[in-house]
C-alpha cells in the first residue's frame, strides 16, 4: 500500500476537484516544491484533519489489556486446525504479557517457580537470552533464600530448569546472532574488487551520464553470468503492511487474527521470525530481538510509535519519507537543501532534475560547455571528488520527476505530508539528528533535540521524497513457500516484503529483458549478471514489466504511467512488429490440427491446409475463464488434502485445455504443475516427474532456460527425483538447478542450500544394483 488508503485518497481528490480553478492553476504552475507545499498546506482545514484522525483511529495499533485473552483463545483454535504458524504468532502476542500480569497481581508464592520458568522459556524462544538468564538467576536466588520452596519444587520442574539451562548454553555457544550471521553471509559473497568511484559496486561497472538517458551504469570490462555487480544495504526501508483490514469503527472485529508479513518479519532488519519481540508502546511494530527493538527505537521508532495508525493511513511512501528525514536529522536536511538553493541562485527549492546538459559519457564527472570551454562538473549525487556513495546526498539527488506528476497527485502528496507535519508539531515530537549524514547501517544513539525550527523545510524534504519514490522505490522481495502443509515437494512464490531506497541500484535503467537479476537478504540487495555482458554495454534492470510476464502494449502503458517514459528496449521493438496474436503463453490452438490460432476478434487456424472454421475470441476467452475456475477448485482440493479428487479434476482440466489452448499456454503449465504436486503427495514419483517436466517446458519457453523461474522449477524436479530415489536423474537435475539459481541468488539462498544437502546425501549413498528409475 504505497499511497494512502482509498478513503483518504478519495477524500483529497474530491477536495481537489472542488477547489476554484484559480487555486488549481496556482498549484499546477508552481515552480518550486516549496510553493507546492505551502499552497497545498494552506488548504488543509480542521475538518480535513478530523476526518483523517477518524480514519487513523480505525487501525488499532495501541495496547489493549483485553487482547491477550482473545489472542490466546484464537491461538488455541489455530492449533486445533493444525495451523501451527498461525498459532505461534498469536501465542507470541500474549504469553509474556500474561506472565507479567500474573506476577504483579498476587500470583500464589508456591506457584511462582512454575511461572518464572515459563517466563524464561518464552524469553529463550524469543532469543532474549540475557533476560532469560536473569530470570533463571532470580528463580535460583528464590530457592536459596527460601529453602522450603526448593524442597516442594516438583522433580519435573527441576528437570525442565536444567534442560532449559543446557538449551541456553547451546544457543549461546553455537548459534550466531542474526547480525553476525548476516555479516558472515555477506562476507562470503562480497564484491571481489570494490569500485573506487561507486560505493557498494564491483570494479566491473562504471557510472556514466548519457544526454538522453541521464545517469546510468555500464560495464567497464567483460562480465560473466552470475558475477556480483552491486551489493547495497537499503538507505532506508519500511516493512510492507500488506492488505490492511477494513478500519475498525465498531465493536465487531476488534482484533485482526490474520498472519501477515508484519507478524513474521522483523520491522527493522526483516529477519523471518515467529517469536517476535513487540514494541512496548504499540501493537504494530515487532522485532526479531531486543537489540533490533532498541536500535529502531533510538533511530526512528520513538517518533513513529504514537503515529502508527496515521502512518498506516497515509501509506508506505509517506512513512518512508518521514523515516528518511528522521534517520538523517533536520540539520543535515537543511544543509542539503540550502546547498541546492545556493546552486540555483537561492530560488527556493526548485526542480533541477532536467537541467543536466552533460554531452558525453564519462566516469564520475560530467562535462558541460561554458564560454566555449569544456568544464567537468560532478554528476548529481556525487561528492566533489566525483564519488557516488550510499548517503543522503545521493538519495536527495534521485529524480522526483515533479514536472511529470499530475497536479492532483502533487496536491495529494503535499496534503499527506502537511497533515503529518502538523501532527509532529502539535505533539511536540522530536526528530533524531545526527552529526553527519548517516548510512542506514550505521547505528547511533538518539539524543533529544529541539523541535524542528522550520516545519516548511521538513515538509518540503518529505514531499520531495514522496514524489521520488514513485520512480525510485525498490520493492524488496522474498521467496515464500506455498502449497499444502507438510508437502514433500515445495512450491514457492515471490512476495513483496518491504519497500526501500537504494541509491546505487536506482541508477540502473530499465529493460523488459534485463541482463541482471536482483535478490535480497535482510535489507541488503544484490545485483548479479544474469547473462554475459560485454565491455561498454549498459547494465539493465527490470522495473517490473517483464517481457515474460506481460505483452508489449501492457508493459508500455505501465512504464509510461508510473515511470514517465516510452520503453524502446530490444524486446519492445521486436514484439511491436509481431502479429497481434498476443504472447505465446496466452495463445489458443486449433481444435482440429493443433496449430496456433491467429487474428483479432475472430480467430482462424494458422495452418493453410486446415479447414477448421473461424471462432470468436470472446468464445475462447469464455472457455478459458471456465477452465481457470475449475483449476482453482482443483487447487483447493489439493490444499485440503483431497488428493484423488484433485487429480481427477486436474486431469479433466488437462483434457479440456488440450482441445483449445496452445501447448505453451500458461494455464497448461499450471495444470501440469498441480498434477505433479498431487502425484508427489500420493507417492507416485514417476507420474509426478512426467507432469512436472511438462510444466518445465512451458516455464522454459516463457521465461527462458536460465531464468530464476526455471531455477525454481528445476528445484522441484530435483526434489521429486530425490524422493523417488532416481539417483542419476536427481544429481543431474540438482546440478542444472544450482547453475541456474546461482545466476540470480547468492550461496545463502534456501533452495541452493537444500540442493547441496540433497547432493551430499545422494553422494554418500552406498552403490546400489542398477534397476529401473523411480
């Protein structure tokens, strides 16, 4: 949810439509962000703030004394349904609170050891080993002070205490903390030679300026597939809340029992965790450890904590804009803006992004003509030495494309920022300054500053960042396993986990058929070459619209509306000249001869020797929709464990698909994948492999033999061969899967690690007599 919730967005757009034309013109023609902010802010009325306040209160993020009992009961229900993940999340919301409440409300002394042991167990599960150790020490002191208490302590409780102490020692000695493990992982996959002019980048790439494209990255030497090009920590990131529940304005549905990414991932470092450490001040922010909680509080959450409902209402972009300025601090924001104003003759905060007149490519420095002489000028975002780093100067110089945004969008963003500034000002909330521009990975203790002396500068900076984010925000994704619980063969999907700003990665231009791939671990993004890149070639990234996911017309529309450019990449130019039959993964086939159908509204067989009559596209689309509905029914049967019925339904879908869908159609692959998983669950590994190989063919045709999608499918096929004890086939497929996944992911990738474990297991097997596979 990047932009505000629909109710607030609709409210502001109606307000814009009701403004006098002269006011709309004033805002539309404003030359500076300062003018846009001040004009818009002056129109924010008390009734507008009241409406926003009512919306914000609908998102319950405060503490509630009645919540623990509710969550415990709901957790019991999840446990009975065998949804253990959901149960663990709900229990983690309550357990320590219940224990602390019991201890402070006269819990019987004879039962205190039991509840203290339970508290220590919870703290160990949460990874709070220091607090757990303190609790155990308190318990043992009680035994010493009250010998009679130790005498009546059940033997079971004493054994559990001893077992817990052993578990703590094991965790303390063998288990690395997440930051240490992350540092080791990143060290193992570090850049071989870091670029002297471009931080967090390989020496194989350079920063250039093109007169048409602007800033871009190019290869300074030949680059091999899989080579690590950029490894960059997000300057700032915010966990994506996902689909928010409807605002609560009544007595029903007071608490949300859904398990979301906000319950499963640390809100600071994005580590996956079931036993989260909640913020003491709100019910929304959760962390993987006390350390992350403390760091978040010192850096930004002490300001954000009382604004939780408001930030959820205003959206992720507004939240990032606030967090970014909190991390940097008012004084450094003011310095950057003052420096920019000085460069442009003190014309307030202007829109300088279109003023770059660099004429030739160069590294680190651009060239401009002055009085007939060529003068080197720093590329925007670089320091005086021409180095581009992961800092606020680079972030601030990312293009906001102010002139391309619609007037109503700029008005909406300005009023969101204005409302947030007024809340900060009214509550006398404190921003966190720093002595210098900090990287998000640098952690500094908070100090108490004076209230921001100029809300206008704060507001203008946040407005700039909100506008920047539409074209420069990076979706931070993770691979989540899906499918039936306990399934031997895993299925996976890519989900958006957070949104971040990566100054170096933002320099990459788009291609619908990119030559790089991005992956994430914690808040760190890595860019790898997905194919061979020759010296002098541009390093290209996909902004979302990929040629294997949508047709050229849809891609062009999405890129134009969000990024304000017409894509002229080779994929778009090639597809624009093809027949209007659409992508192969959406093609229909002739019922008589199987050849692809061609045409627009009326489709005819592409084979001249076929006499099959024409058919309307609408008729075939209707058949496809009916088929997709049947596939969804079958998938639900599969999830519910009704395997035989799922196979029967999917087999019928497969026969129907063969009568009118092209063999490379996406739905054909989807059906084959479902049959493969169902047969695997039934233990019929041979049939499972046959079906999955058909799905693999569709994936390869659509995404390419070296695509990450192909890697995921090969991983599943390796699992099937492994479980079916087809050793040669398993080893061959494992090797292929590793080769493909290594082009896109680092060695820490879960699937790569699992493949290595399978290979090690198979290689350790004793020789077996040769027999039929599977």
